[in-house]
C-alpha cells in the first residue's frame, strides 16, 4: 500500500473533503504512479496490508542496490534525515553522500521531517501519523496515528457538542462520516503534511481537510484546533512557520493563516494571490509564501502589504532554504534561485539535473544542498552555479 490520497471535489469537509490537487502535491503526498509502484515493489515485498497493519508493522529493510524515493529531508546537527514511502527513514553523517536506514516502527508513507534542535525531531505522514525522535533521528516513537486521532477528536468535541456548540457538532459529524467510509473502520487515514515546534515545546501539526492539532509538551498530548481556524471550507494545509512564538499556516487557494495567541485561533491573512501555497517562511523582518508556477510573495509588515517577487521559475516552488548567509529558492523542476532579502530580487542559478524535486535542506557543507527526489536524496553543488 503506497498511499491513500484526497481526490478532487469542492465539497470540503473532514468527511471527504477533496480540494484540488496539483502535480507537486499529488507526487509528494501520494506518489500514485505506475512507475513508482513498479520501483517500490522491487524494493519491498508486495503488500496488501490494511491501514492498521501498516501502523503496527515496522518498515522493511531497503535493498541498498536500489534507489528509494524520498519525500523530505532535514538537517539535524551534523547529520541528515530523509523519509519516504513505506515508513523508510534514512540517516547520513557525510553530508548526504551515503545513507543508512534507521529503524522505523511503521510502514505507512512518511511525508515530512522537521527538527527543532540537535536531538528533537518529528515526522508526519499518511494515516494521521506523528512520530518523535529525541536522539537526533536514530530512533522514532509514534505519538499519534489515525486510531488515536479518531478517539481524540471524539473525546474532545463530544462534550462541546452536547453543550450546543455547533462547530463541535460539525466536526463530530465529519469525523463520523470519514470513519464510516474509511477502508479500515476506526482509523482516520488522511495524511498529515507538516509539523513544527518551537524550543519551548509548543507546536502544531497540519494536514489534509483542514486538520490542525496543537501541543504544548513536544507532542506528548494534542488538542484539536480544527474549528479554531478561518478555514470553513476545510482546505488542505501544507506548510508551517513560526517566529517569536507565533505560528503561520499556508494552504490551498491562497490560504494563509496567522496564530492569534490571545484568542487561541488562526485568523485569515489576505493575499493578492489565489493559488495554492506549499510553504511559508517567517524571518525576523520578512514573511514569505511560495506556491504554484514559481509564485513567491513577500511582506515586511506581517502580511498587511505584499510584494510579488519575480523568480524566473515556472515550476512550483517546493522549498526556501537558508544556506550559509543566503536564502535559496528551490523549484519542483530542479530550478534554483538566490534570494536577496533586502532588495527582494532573485539571482537565477543553474538548474539542477536529475528529475523532479520534492523538498530541500541545507547539507551542512558550504555550497551544497540536499534535495529529496524520486531517485532518493541527492546532493547539489551550488558553489559555482551563479
């Protein structure tokens, strides 16, 4: 089982919300291509496992002679962690030149990996999965999955619904419908797409169909925030960023949300762009959002006014990465651009060869970027690319 993806439909809800996909989203979160199926079945034994089984079954060992698709890569101290389909987790200690498979307690598809310091990191993926590592990515423990999330939503919203809270009742209804229509009853199988914590242990998880979960203890406990966001249409939520304890969420159809800490909710930020936003970057003096067809927008006043940055990139933007003293914009097609954060202009770099790029990370080595691809994690030499 490679993936369980949302399909197209404009009737949006947890029960079967189906916001529009893009090529990047379909590839990164689902990888539903015949080519991938052929490759993955040559790496792993063919499987018809149920959702419950992939959540209870450790990832199989990878045949090191074959390339394994990677969906996300992140730097942690002097190491790199890469994740992908079938629960595969890999670790590199030489800047991405070689990789070693790490133990993984699940065999569901892994979508995103993030670290907050040299020890603590999180992975999110399909089947509402959240995993945590406290040793730099060498070992991982499940914090949440589609079974525990279903119980969490019911336990949280039922008392509120019983008191006449209409929003809680709506979420309960959506949850019940989603559960009853799941291929595996008792499991919410929708993918979680990003996770982010601050150094104090305060963080969020976001995902398909408007899912938002909040934790104040590094993910040991979670509180649903589905109804605490200005996202009534349950748009997919793709990216997270934070600065000074305030979190931002990017999503479908130009959706950008900012945390109102006092009100304990996410409020809508107006944008002059209605296309999907795959990511948001929050710097001290600059807010950036990136999405389809090379679209990149910047704001110096926390979203009050926006300026479009002409990137010269035609494919979707998948990452903005700090590499040394510069910021690099990475396109799905392998295009690279260097961002001047003062002038808000970009210098186009030489395009990277090797196929579509799903994400990128600083490698820890000057002039080198690590990207996640269908063919695995690869290192790009950008020192002489300008």
